[in-house]
C-alpha cells in the first residue's frame, strides 16, 4: 500500500491540472447494513459535484488516470446483482445557479474486465468543454418602456374580433380629443393568452404597437363620426393539439386582454392592404371551427389551476347545444368529466350527442382521504345531421353522496366558407402545405365585407381580394396556418378603464432587492425598503399592476412577475431577493366573494388530489434558461434568488410585519436568546414514522456541529398525555412550547403531524397558544416540517402558520414552512439541508440573509426536483439578516473544575479573527451548565421508548460588564449539582458598542469539569430575600393587570441563587392560585444582576389568565439549599376595554406637593392621560396632560405642587380630582377622587 500512495503522489505531480475542471478522488469501501458504500456516501456510487464559472452547454465528464484493484470475494458476490460494464458508468445532470454552472453526478466505480471484477481506488474526474463560453443573456432588449412618456389610456376586451373605439369611447377614457392628431393614435399590447411558463421561450420584451385603422384621420382631427378599428383577442386562446384538433387554453389569471392607447408618440402603424396573389394550387371553400362549454365554479381541494362546473347532484341531467352555421361532415367531440363517489361505488355518465349512439362513461370511486375527484376523458368522432349539435349528459352513482362535474366540452367541426353573422373568424388546416398558395372563396358577402389576415394578431393585414356577386375570393401563401376574420361593419365594444400613470420598470438597473407590493401596502413596503437601503441594499418597490402593464400587457399573469425578476437577474449586477408583499389565493380570478388575491401565486395543474397539488413561490426564483418546476426537467432546477412572502391582508398587518423586521435588529432585540434552538418532535401516532427520532437526529447534528448553540428538545412522548372528549391532549407540551418561545429562540424546528390549525393530533400548538405568546423582542425563525401548517392561499381561513407570522408584538420573524401535504422522508431531507446551510458564512465571511438560506437549502437537498420541496415557502423577508452574533468570545482564564459550593472565577475577551477588540464595551451574559443529562420517552401511542440527552441544568446565569474587550465573572456552584465528574458547558453572549455601533458576540467552552464538593466553604442557613411584584416594582398587592402579566421578583442571597433543575425539588417555582399540582419552573427566567452572583431578577410571562382575583406564591432556593417564599395577589381585568382603578394621591392631605397613582389593564399600550383638579364649585384649577406608554399596570407619579394652572397659591379646602385615560384606538376610561389642601 505504501508504494501505491507513492505512485499516486508522483502521478499527481506530473499531471497537468485544468484548474477547477478536475477533481481527484480516493475511494474507500465499507460495508453498511449489508450494502457496499463508497467513502461517506450512502450508496456504492462515487458522487461528484463541479461548480464552474464557465457557462457552456456542451461538455463531457471523463474519468482519467483510473487505478483499479481486484475485488474480494464478498464484493464480487455483491456485484453479481449489478449490471457492470467494462468501463466506468457515469450519470450526471447540470444546471445554472447565479451564473455558475453546477454539474452533479455519480460514477459506478466497478468494472468487469476479462471476467474479473475490479474496483476503482483512485481517479481524476474531469469536465471537458466542447464549445465556447456563453455570455450572460438578457431577455430584455428594451432600455425604456413605451409607458415612460406621454399620456396613456387602458381598455379591456374578452373576445376575439374587430373592435371599434368611437369619439365617445376616447372621451370616456379621459382623452383630450380636441388636441389629438388622429394620425398619431396608437394602440399597444400583447397577443392574447397566457405568457409562456417556460422561461426560455420567446416573449414580447415590452408593449408592442398594433396595426390599426383610423377612420377619418385624413383631415388631421378626430371628429364625432371618426373611429378606430383594431383586432382584439380573448385571454383564452385556441391552438392545434397533437391529435390534429383545436383545443382551448383557459387563462388562469384574468378574464380580459388589455390594450393601451396614446397619441403622443408620433404617427402610428396602420393596417396595410395586401394584394391577392395571381395564382393558387388549392381552393378552399370549407374551414375548421370550434366551440367550447366551460364553467369555472368549484375547485375541489382549494388548490391547483383547474376549476370545474355544472354539478350533477340534485340535477342529474344537462343538455348543451352547439350551433355551427353551414356545418358539414363529422365533428370531434371531447370532454373531461369529474366525479367523486366514494370507493367502492362508481359514477356513471350516459353521454348522448347528435350523430352518436348513447355511450356510458364509468368513473371509479375515489380512494383515500386526499383524493377528492377522479377525472376521465371522453373523445369521439360524431356525425351530426344538422347545424346544431346537442350534447346530453345524465349522471348516476351507486352512492347517495356521489356527484359529477364537467371540466369542459369541446367540439371541432368543419363549416362551409359562407359568411354568417357580423363577424366570422376562419382558418383551414387543409390549406397548410409547404410552398403552397391557396385561394379562399367566401360566399354570402356584400359590399361592406372586409377580411383581415390576423395570423399575427398585432400586425393584421386587410385583404384586397376580388368580389364577384356575393363571393369574396383571395389568394395567399399558406405554408403556415393562417387565421382570418371577415366582418360586415358591425363591431365589438371595448371596456374603457381610464388613464394610467407613466412608468418605466425596464429602466431599472442594479436592483438587489425587489419588493412587489399590492397598492394597499405600498406605504409599509416603502418603509421596509428604506430600512434595507440603510443596510446597503439597492431596493425597488413596484406594484403587481405596474409589472403586468409592461410584461403582460395589463393582464394578471404569474409569469409577468417571474419575467420582470428574470430581467433584473440577467443584468450585470443580478437581482438577489424578491418579496411578495401581500397574501395569495388559490382563486386568482375573484370567483370567491371574499378573496385574498393580493399577490398572485403559482398553482400546480392538479386540482383533484391533495398529494400531488401544490402552490409555490419557487416559480419566481427559477430564472436561468431551461429551469422548470417539472420534476423530470432536463436541467437541475436551482433557485437563483431568495423569494419570500408577507401574507398580509390589512394595512395593520403590513405595518406589524415591517415593525417586526425593523425591531428585529433594534437594541432591544439583542440578547442571549440568539443562541437558543428548540427542536419539537411529534410522537408515533398510527404506527408510522417516529417524528421525535427525526427531531433528535436534527438536534444532535446542531449540538455537535455548532456547540455555541444551546439546544432544547420538546418531544411529545416525553410528556404525560391526558384523555379528553376530543382525543388525547398534552397540556404540558403546549406549555413547554410556549415557555420556549417566550424565553426566546433563534430557531424553533418542528417535525411531525400538523394542519392549518396547529401541530399534532394532541394539538400541542393551537391558535390560542400562539395568541398567548409574549416574545416581542425575541422573535424566532420557525422551521415546520409538517403538513399545510401555513396554507397561505385559502381566503376562508388564516392558517396557524400565518398567525405565527402575523402576530403583533410576538410570534415569529419568519417561517420556512409548509403550505400543502408533505411527506416525512422528504421533509427530513429538506430540514437537514436547512440546518446544514443555516450557519456557514458566505465566501466574503458574511452571514447569509434569510433568502440565501432558503436558496441554499432547496439547492442542496438530495432530491432537488422533488415537488415535496415546492410546498415549503418562506413567509418572511428574504433580505433579512438573521440574528447571528458577529464576533467571538474566548475564555482566557478558566478553572479546570467546578465543585459544589466552590467559588468559580472565569475571565475572557471579545475577539475578531483571533484579535481582541479593545474598543468593545458592554455586557457579557454567561450561562454555566451542568453535565448532559439523559431523559427517556414514555412509549405512549405505540411510540418506541428511546433515550435522549439535554444539557440545560443551569448552575449560573449572570451578567457582567465588558471593559475594553475584557470581562470577569464569579459564582458559587450550587449544592444541587450532579456529583459525578463530567464536562459542563459555558455558553457566552455579549452585546456592546464599538465606536457607538451596537454589536454582539458569542462563544462557548466545554472544558470545565463539573462534579464533587469543595472542601473550603462556609455554612449558610439563611434563605434568599424575595421582593415579589407583577410586571414592575410599582405594583402593589391586590393591584390589577391584564390577562398577560409578568411575574417580576427581585432576589438576593449572600452566596447566590440556586438555578439547577435536577429533579430533586429545589427548582425556582411559582404556584398560581394554589394549584400545587401544576407548578411553574422559573429557573430559565432568572438572571443575575450585573457583576453579581448574589442578586438578580425573575421575569416570567403569564398568558391568557382568567378574569378575576388570583394568588401567586413564589419559592426559591439558594446554592446551599435554603429556601424562601413570597406571596402576592392580583386581579385580572379584560383588556378589551380600558379600565382605571385604585386612583389615589399621596400624601393626602396636601401641603405643597403630592403624587397621583393609578392602576390600569393596558400594559405597553400608548395612552393619553388627562388629570384635572377642580374646586367644589366645579372650576378647573389645574390640568396636567401626559402621553405615556406604561411598562406595568400601575402608573405614577404624576406630580402636583398644589398651585393653580397659573402658579398661584390655592385656598385650603377640599378638591375633586378626575383622571381621563384614552388609548390610541379611541377607547377611554375615567376615575376620580378627593384631596384636602392645607397650609
């Protein structure tokens, strides 16, 4: 083996290395679960990945300089089940990510040469290009939009045809007709229909000018009888399908096609006249026509693009008539029907159509809870005998609950080329031949009949044919299918929508962050943009309609937003982040009466089965050409930008969301909560995946890979469950989750069952829990690997996940969360990738923003094309920089051991890249933990029992000053430690200023051994001192609060307070209303005072307490296990209405000074207070006004010197005082009292 490595070394030194295009792999083979695995991979294949700055489509992957050795007998036996070739088998895919080419692949490292199995032990894997590098391509060649200058007016149409705009129409649009030169009239737009979803397809870069006719333009004025003619298109367009028939594409997002009119850009294009050719090789007197019946009335699963109509329920028979004037020959009938009889019952449609025997279509019953309807296609060639085709459907089901629906009924038929009606579009498949010229003979015409060639709908031509009697003939090239429309002087009317403002999105350059905001939220979107601009980002805020105007001719279209983002992404300084500022709806066309379609969403095609339907904002992030949401797409679908969404519906919600983003980086939000992560795991309901074991795998990864993080674990099966009429419940798990959130978490990570109303069958997180949280300055990022917790596109419900995001003054800063049904295996894949990409810094040593974390996560999952990952959405600001501490804390002096009752002193410093920050001044918050402790689950709900560990028993939680980058703190080790020797943990967080700039730092140490007892200690038999309040020290016993007060206790002990939670009865406890069976553990909510281990504060938030009188008892222990208790009483009043109580002044009687105090039930709410003092005749002698934001439920003092409003001394006697308090929402409360003024 020694000679082998020498050979490889010499080989490497002699090889010509082509930079980043070559990789060198040493292969190590191991057996794992009876399978042969290579290196650290989970299969017998060698995996490789290249990330290259060259963007080329032509390349090959080659294995060079391979070294093989013979396989041993066990390996040979294993390989007999594989197809082994004489050369290495290579498979790979490639994709683009932010202008880099990424190639991922695998090599089967075995060959069979001369009937001998050999394995690869070394190889060079090389990318060899076969074409030239390609430059970054831009989809937009337009520097400025035509909408940037001039006056513009918008109209809408919904049918293909020739439209007339009269003098009155232009006047109703608001045009100044008297100043118009009609030769300058122009109309701009796009062809009708959806934009291409394939981002590589050609599309219109900006609005394009239509060729139009202006009748009466020659005199230079637009007069009362003048008018404009133009060809307008329906948003629903027909195209030839692979079967040779025409089918219609419904527009998913809009019912209109829009056009824009101006007269300010010079002479416009006019419809030219084209002469008929001289000869033809084909004559056409028959054309192809089509009709459709389609109603969009119901979406079975509130998901997906497709809607269905014409329900068969109480009505079990429906007839539809399709009239084709001058019809000839057979017709093709096609329909798609839906039914939802429960299995094993089937549904049956009896289908009768003109010229066809009745046929039966059976649709099988639906299985499973996720499938809501089955579809079936019926297609038949029929032979009607008249112009009208009757289609009758009769529905029956062997189930009383069965129902049927129609997706669409579509008929293709031929007609004689005879003019019928005032406008008649026509085309002929028979005319299409290579190098062919066709003569069309249209009969039943008159002198008013005109024919336009509208094959190019923006550039129609009027046909100058020959008229002979009532026949209009013309000859034209038909090497492509041509579309014509004949009309007799009767026109369609457009819907005038009015004037629009100038805009120019095409001129935007170097945009880092794009915010697409519904107009309702623009003020808050601009406030968010200003915040990020102060952080160095170039931000632009636009409305969806502005995007639609330039990129989809005014029609709502999800691809318009994608195309605009793609334009910005393809610039030299590419777009990085996109925020969709507004809620979404599965109904983009407002079929629902109460809709939430503020920013359109991308919906999958499936609308019948919840397992295969999804909504995703990833669509806006796939911006390199060839990337697609299709799971079997050729290119790897790498996200190119970070996309997030604010699912807000009101201005108040929008303001709250922006407030939270701004507040997240405020000084109040700096704290050691930034080092905490909580993993929550569901149990094993219904003998399936053990979600807690997945959560344990993830938690242990973080604990081992990032020991500066303090990991908490809440596994449902570790808590006693209770039976209720609604099923199993686990109130202790609910409480643990709420306590974790209120304590403060950097990330809360959940794995398990869930839904739109919360987590787990046991409902361990519900809406009431979310509403109770009080964590305004400690907002976590939620990662929820559970089904549809944050379904954000259902107008009928605000999901629990949305409520976590929307909660004012609390909840989450953001969620990486699910909007549809998901699967546990894929969830674990994505959750693992999330944690692997949460902390690593960028190449420039900066931490990633939230959108970068999302992008890295989805780009590094094992199965990147899995649609399961599309169901994970970022609800939050993608440009947000998460609360990563910036600098390092390093301990410089630390004792080897910490023994019970011994004094421990620790010193350290704040560093950056190994250098002390001498100008860092602030506070350090140390936490010292005992050794890791094992816990065991309970085996409920048939869950397997397993052991997990936690390191959360606090020996000390303190606060010390940092001066010039250095600090020291001391504490006495509690008596209640685990006396076995083992490594504890020191967790450190610091915040302070460097040249008046707020910053923070973090660090850890695992070297200190905890255990045993010191031999040098003094006896102590005195318990701690406790001063107990509610919210703050202004509280008095029996005072009032709202339903969410805080326990606030000041503690002191000469040797320190015991914070160890080791289960032997020495926890800090609170007992509410003498419910001793439900004690509240306060250990995590205690913090020492600055530079002191002897005194500190407990600050514990209560939530949703019942109205009325409550008692509270607090018990604490010192490090010598001496205890003390304190009790108080308080009254909870509802906070829906403002209440003022216990108004008093002291001293009373008043000599020359007094202070007023009052209690209220509106903690931290802005309040106007007006105090008036009146004599007994009712005259106001003094008025004092204050605007306050009280921190607590007792406010004061409001001071008065006993003099009048003008400073004069008042007469002695009795005075009446009254206090009026008014909230910002207008609610008021009053109270009054008396005082005596004496000399």
